[in-house]
């Protein structure tokens, strides 16, 4: 009896400790979610975000048509469209979609990573998702990056479950769904889907051949091999509607990487840790040091635990294969090697980090690294808050809002400031004068009309909001229309904190 009581008491203590870890994990997710949300309750946007807002206001068939001429797949825009239907195209709701993806991804640390790899790995994964500066920096971006990161991570989790477990239709169905969702969200995510699908097929093919003389193992591998083939066929068939677009973008006259220059590898390296693409969130030299420390620490843990770090190695191999694939495509097809795009596969990288950090027996070192991450992320978040909530950001919008009338039109040039203003007033018609000849007429139907001269407006009479980032544009507009036909009603210049955008806004009255 005494022995049984001791065993029960011991058992109860173990359960209690385990519950404490669960509660700590949940508390971490709640606090981390609040931390991520702090800088994202604002409606400022920049050029890329204005494209997301603009295209989401169209119907699904229009999104498909317009998006076929853009450099990204359209699933994200379609999801934004339905969010917009429920929120009257609220810019804040669009922004919170991206933040929600980050929070859901952190929850996977509790629901999936913890279950598959243990409490410590799960907690660290959730921590890294919520506090790594690279994720924080883009947690509120109205773009598809965090959504792609979420889809890719779920796809990778189920790819590993398929690899480790027996034959499971559930695992294959979920893997296939998120593989397809990833492919329709971003082309880097498509690259991950290709790598994982091919890897599973090759693995099960090889093991099927090796184990053909062992009935039990053979059934496992042959069953998964059949499912990998079926899954691939289904995914390819469902991706066919977009395949023609992908081919035309990569080998046609409008190449997807037309604006991407020679890759800056130091910038790409730094981005993986801080997301400090424009040196805005963290001082550049500090960002380099922070990135180098984390890189050396992870490499040290990888070498030290090489034999026992298989899940981390598989994640890193997948990550590197995607980089190799993207690099090859950049050389032989079109430049697509760009730092920001790597965010789509950051979930895989952070899983490898979390797995290796969980293996570190030096708790002091783990604490120091986590503290460094939190301090850096707090620095970045303070900077984000100061930028995003600066009162200067709303001034140009308020100026237009106070003076705009029904029937006014917008005339903008290639500068981002014009696109930004126009998306706050979608009921007013927009004319984009493509002065720099970007050759984006079809893609920029997301905003409105693209023109290459002012001929189509020569017979227009009424008020025009002329917006650029410098006074040179309004001077050219007046010259083209003729000074005798234009009266400048009002003109103001604004210098804002968000993306350091500048706005030269002129309200003119044009007569025939």
C-alpha cells in the first residue's frame, strides 16, 4: 500500500509539472500575441500594400485576371477580398489578417510541434515565432508573406508526419491541401511544395524497393508511395489553371523578376534574423552582430548534436534546397532571389532553430540567447510603434478627406505616394500616368486606369487631385494641359514617418 501511494504521489507530481509547462506555453502565446499586435493597429500603407488593398476590392474573376499579370499568385488577394466584403474593405482588417497568421503559427507550437517533438521544442518555437525580429517586422504587412509562412509550415509539419508515421489518409489530405494553398500564395512557397512532394516520392520509392522482401514495412512504404503519386497528380491538376500564368510570367515578355536586381547576399543573410531590409527597425551594425551571434550559435548546436538532430537537419536541408532551386531559376530563367521573399519559408528555419535550442543543455546560454532576441525585438517594436503611429502619417489623408468631393478624380505618377492616397478613396476614379513606362497596364488595373499620356483627359472638365512625391509632377501636368486651362485650387506637401513617404498633393480645376 505504501509503495502504491508513493507511486501515485510521484505520478501526480509529474502531471503537475507537465501542466505548468502547458500553462506557461499558453501564457507565452497570449503575451507574445499582444506584443506582436502592439504596432499593427494603424491604417498607413505603402506601394506594395496599396496593391493588395486595390486588387482585393475587385471581384474574384477580376482578381484572377488582374493577378495573372502580377508577380505573385492570387490566393492571398482572394482571401482579402472576402475579408473586405465583411469589413467594407477596412485597411485595418487587411493588416490584422497578416498578424492573425503569425499568431496562428505560434499556436502550432502548442498544438503540433509540442505534440510531435516535445514541450521544450514547442515552447521555443512559439517564442521564436512571436519574438524574432524578422517575423515582427512583417507581422502587420498587408502582403502574403505571413500567410505563405503559415501554409508552408503546416505543409512541412504534415510532410514530416507522413515520413515518420505509417499510412495515414488524414496526413496526406492535410499535406496536399496546404501544399496547394502554399503554391497559390507565393512562388517561394511553391518551391517548398515541389521540394517536399518530390522528397517524399523519392524517399518512399527508394524504401519501397529496399523493403520489398519485408511484407510489413513494404506495405507501409508502398502505401505511402501510391498516395504520394495520387497527391502529386491531384495537386498538379488543381494547379493547372495557374500553370499557364506561371510559365508566361517566367519565360514571357513580362518576367516576374524584372525589377529585382543583383542579389545582396549580406542583406539576405541579415534579413533571416532581423528582417531589417531598409535598416529602419534596428541599427544596421547591431543587426549584423545580432544575426552573426544567432548564426554561430545555431551552427555550433548543429555540429554538437549532429547525430541526434535529424528533424532540424531535414528542415535545414529543405530550406537550403529551396534556396538552391530559387538560385538556379534566378540564373537560367529570371531574377527572383530577393530577401523579403525568404519570409515565406521562415517557419521552417525557426523550427530548426527551436529544435536545436531545445537540445542545448546549457540553460544559461539558452536564457542569454532568448534575452538577446527579446531585447532586439523590443528595440524593433518600439521603432515600429513610433513610425506606425506617428501623427504625420494621417495628415495627407486628412487633407484630402476634408476637401474631396464626389466626382473628383486622381492623377498620379509612378511614385508610391499617389497609389497610397488613392486607396483611401476608392470611390473616386484613378488615372495612373505611367511616366516611367513600367509596362504594368494589365496588372495595375488593380488601381484603375493606366495611361501613357494625358490625351484621354484633354476633354475632361472638373477637379483633379494630382499626387506625387515632388512638385515636378504637378508642373508637368499643368504644362501638358496648358496653363490657361488649369487653376491650382490648393497645394500642400507632407513628409511622413511611415516608409518615409513624401506627398506633394495639388488640387486643380481643369476647364476646356
